C-alpha cells in the first residue's frame, strides 16, 4: 500500500514511572512538561483527527510517547478500550504502539491481541551489548531477540527503532546492528541519530568530555550505508531522524540534528550510486557528464546546496555536471557526451 494512503492518529502517552533512566532521555521533560492524557481524552483526539483526514484508506491510532506496555495494566487497558470501538466500527484500520523489548511478554501480548493491536514498535536502539550498557538501557540483546520472536509469533506487525552514535557506538557496530535487525525480520524501522538534549546524562557526559556525538556528516554517511540494507530486505523505513519541532530544537545541546535529515540521507545514497556507476565509465579528467533523472528526484540528485554536484566534480576532476529532468528515467541515468 502506498504511504500516501496511510496515516497515524498520534496519541502521546507520557511514560509514568519508568524505572530506567537512559543517558539520552530527559525524564523530567517526559514526566513534567507534557500534560497527562487520560483515557477519556482518546476519543476526542481520534474524532478531531478523523474530521480532518481525507483520502486515506489506512488510518491507525498510534500510542506513542513512551513505553506503552510499561504503564499500569489497568490504565493500559483503559487506553485500548477507548480506541477499540473505532476499530470495530472500521473508522480506523489499526492500533499501533511503541514500547521497550523488556516490556513484552505472553501476558501483555494476550491483552494487546484482545484489543486488536496491529503493530508494535520496539525501542531497540542497538543490538550491541556494550552500547546498551553504556547507554543504561536496562535491557539486553537477548531481550530484544525474544520480544521480536514473541511479537511475530502472534502475527502482529513488528517495527524496530534504532539509535546511532550512542556511547560506545562505532560504525562497524551500527552496521552489525542493522544486519542483525534484518535477521529479526521487522516490517518497518525508524533510525534516529543520537542527539544531546538538555537535562540528560548524555549532556553531562558531553560537557565533561566523556562523549562525542556524531557529526552531521558522520550520521548521514552511516545511514547512507545502513538504509540500503533495509531496503534490499524489503523493510520499510518509517523515519530517518527526529521529527522537527520548536520544542525539540529548543532543547538540543549538540548532535547531528537537521530538519531534513532523511532528505540528506536519500541524497547521499544517490550520490554513492552515481559515483559507483561513474567509476565503471572511467570519465576523462575535465570532461562533462549529464545526469538525467525524474523531476521529483532533481533536488536529491543535485544534493543539499549542490553538494552532490560539487563532490562529483572533485572526485573525478570533471569540468561540469549537468542534471536534466527526464520523465522516461526510472531513477537516474548517467551519460558522458562523445565518450
């Protein structure tokens, strides 16, 4: 199904009483700055959203904002009770939620299936034991593997969220995590470069010199190698980078945040492919090349601030690189005139 036909109705549930304090998490902001949402508010949020939704045939209620299955069971059921009538009436087509791997067990899944939950996204962050320990995640790699297997056994769609550049992370570790994620066979993934937020332990580590975040270039480069792994495996990329908001941008201390991070990554992937193709064509120094591409891909082929054009000229000592829109191209085609 095309992405343009799918939309989430986000219902943000601040995670109350989480026993874990991950180094990147601003617990005070989560518990204090966001007003508590009561189960009775869920219907209002869904109704308001449905009144504005047009031309979508796959609408899901999405309980986000924390570890949904970590809240008290009675409260969790109350939220699900509030959403299920909309599913029963076919006004929405699914219920999804986000949680931690160690908050999944057969009993929890029994409840979620009773309320027809269709998708579970696990905040995995990494599949490297050292990264998990240094980030104070409070769960193990084995917890993730077990939770994924349990979810898939129930026929519930599995999503995995990973974070790049946490303490102890390296590109080889991130690549190994991505390959391990592929082996877990999720239907979808979200990839977030680690950002240093105010009032977190990560900020303290950074200020004391104990942690260096990825640069924007590093984060883009890492993702440009990881994303194709997922795409080749048929895994849908739901998100690259944190969603832009004034609240978020006002809380960032350091790290590879960019409001169009996903666009930067897609552009870098295209650059890498064009570069590999040009290597096989062996262009002469000082020559011109022409890249034909579909009109909707022009900006990604050219790159942010013409970065792809400039990089290709430097890499191959080219006189010029022309990018031409062409409706007949599937993605892009590289030509060397009179070659």
